[in-house]
């Protein structure tokens, strides 16, 4: 076998081992089955609409952050420098990575598409899966190009929204029927998503069947262009990386990290180290702005939802408690817990956590500070976001009992991720699975009859719901007190688990 064929094959084998070891393949399969069950439980017409959105936002977009975090981990571990001097070229490296995530996206699309019961049968299903694979390749290539030079998670949290945001909004506007201007179909993601929607239900697309191949061609050309952009970004990043000697890079990083010294208790030193970089940290700004933007969007957009063609005739007002629970009450602790968990896992992967553990601070105090940060951020943000959302019926006092339980849930999530994930890729896998529970739990508790809804109370994500009067799981005050007490026990158990995992 010639070297030209041996190198790509070795790169693909390495990618397969990486996804098996990190658990991304298992996560993709599990999520696909969960979403297929959700689509199958819906009536046919709404099920196809929901399936099209899931194939775009979750299945095709699964690799967007993962591909960037994998590159970031390779740079941190030194594998990036080794690959740069190996015979493997930037194009072969990129091809192996994109093929892996494209295959994962296509395989995950199969059960979701089957559950949607496409109008065109097998032919329509094949078109929908092919469109999803095209979307996955396009989004991952753009993510690689945008994040090739990222050096930490803060860089990723700035680069990914800036580059992918303009590609995500137009397809959603077209899919829900808010806009249908011909220029929107020139956006590559809109073209590819239209192919997916046409495969599921040709009647849902306001275009002739002859236009679909043209849209597929547009998406394919855009994907090729994104791949060329990503390759150039990789070559440029490798050149810059190789131009700086490792000792020079280490000296520069140490000089930036030194900064002004903080004196006093170890916990104060840790807080100062976090606050010093918060102003330039994209994750912090996303954490602060995200819930406020969502709350204001709900307040301004909910009265207009009934005018959206996709939701015409739906009783949106009846779902106000579910929107409050899923998009505010549980969304905030999910965001806060995720950001704190990723920061702690980044410390663990880089070895910084081992240094804190050996310092007077110790592992226990470090984990306590992280848990307190997650709980405190959640409480402050909920105090702002709940009134801003306009979804709280009966005044803010009626839901105040859910805030402590939500804060403790965020702390437990952060500690559980630290306990189960040794690197950022595994942390994303865990957070991806947890995110599904945070989204589906409030819907399931609302839809299921009361005796069956109580069977979901063993799940910690349902505990804050017990303090919401609209859910009727329990009287608000006793429900909030019980949820808070259970949250304290959960955090204590997660803290012991995380400490044992880090020290072990």
C-alpha cells in the first residue's frame, strides 16, 4: 500500500479509536434513539417538522463543538505539534475528522428519519439522511476554520457563535414559516436543510421538486469551499505554532498568567484568578447574557408566536409553565453548571487542578468553590431572568422556592461532570446527555398524568418543578423545602464523588 493511501487510512483508524475511547459514538447513538422516540410519539405531520429541526440543530450540529474541542485538546497535550511534523498533511487530517463526524451524523439520522415516517418512503428517507450528512460536513468544516487558532475554551465560545450564528438563523426562519424570501435559500445551511425537509415531506417545502437538486448543489459547493477554508486555517495555525519554540510559548503563557498577585486565604487566591480573566472570557459573557436574552425573547416573542404559520391554531398560552421551566428555570442551572464544569475539567486536563490540590487550598475547598460559584450564579441569574421572562403567573414570590433547588442542581451538575470526565471531550459528552434530560423532563412531567408524573421525581432535574404551583406536584412551600433538602444531599454526594475521582 502506498503512503498516499496509508496515511488517510491510519488517520481514519485514529479517529475511530478516538471516538470509541471518548464515548462520542455511544452518545450519538443514545441521543438518536431518544429523539427517535420523541418523534415517534408525535402525530405524523408535527413529527416530521420536529424531526427536521432535530436533524439540523442536534444531529448535524453535534460535531460543531466536539471537533473544536478535539483540536484544542490536541494542542494542549502536544499531539498537535507531533501531527504538524508527521507525514500526515493538513488536508488528510481534516478529511479524516470530517468523515468521522459526517458518518456519525448520517448514522444518527437514520432512526430519527425512520421515526418521522417520510411521505416519500425509503427514497425520501435517503434524501433526508443525505441532506443531514451534508449539513454535518458543512458545519464541522466551518467550526474547524473558525477554531483552528483557538487556545482555550474562551476562544471557542467566541469563535463558534460568531461564525455559525449567521448560518443557523436563516434555516430556522424558513422552517418555521417566519420568512420565505428567495435570497434565504442562497444560504448554504438553508439549502441543505431544505433538502432534509423535502425528503421528509415535499409538501412542507414551498419550492418545486426540480429546485431541490439545485439546492443540494449549492450546499455541496459551499461545503467544498468551507473545507478549503478549514484546510488553509489549519495550515496557517500549524505554521504559527511551529514558528514559536515551545520554551518561548511556555514563557509567554507564564508571563500572561502571572499578572498581579493576590494575597490572603487560598480561596481568595482562586477567586482572584477566576475574576482576573473573566472580563475577556467568552464563556463568562455568554453565561451572563444568555439567560437575559432568552428571557427577553420569551417576553417579546411569545405574543407573536400565534402568528407563526407552523404554530397556527396551537394553544401556546397553555404551555407557559413548560416554557418557564424548560427555557428559564432549568436552562439557567444547565448553563451555569456547564460553564463551571468545563472550567474545572479544563483545569484537570491541564494539570492546574493537581497544583491546586497540592496547595493549601486542597481538592475539597477547590470543589466547594466551584460548586458555590455554580449555585450562586444560578441564583443571581434566575432572580433576574424569571421576572424578565413574563411567564411567572402569580408574582415572583410564587416561584421563589424553586431558585435554591435550581442552584443546588447546577452545583451538583458541575461536580458530577468533574467526577466523570477527565478531559473536555468527555465533559461535552456528559453535558450533552444531561442537556436532553433538562429539556425533556419538564415536558414529560407536564404531559404525563399525575400518578405517572410522580414516577419521574427520582430524577434530580424534576426537583425544582415541585416548587412551581402550575405543575401541581406538591404544595409550593413544602415542595420547595423538600427539593432544597434533596438538593443539599445530592450536592454532598456529588462532592464526595468528585473528590474521590480527582484524588484517586
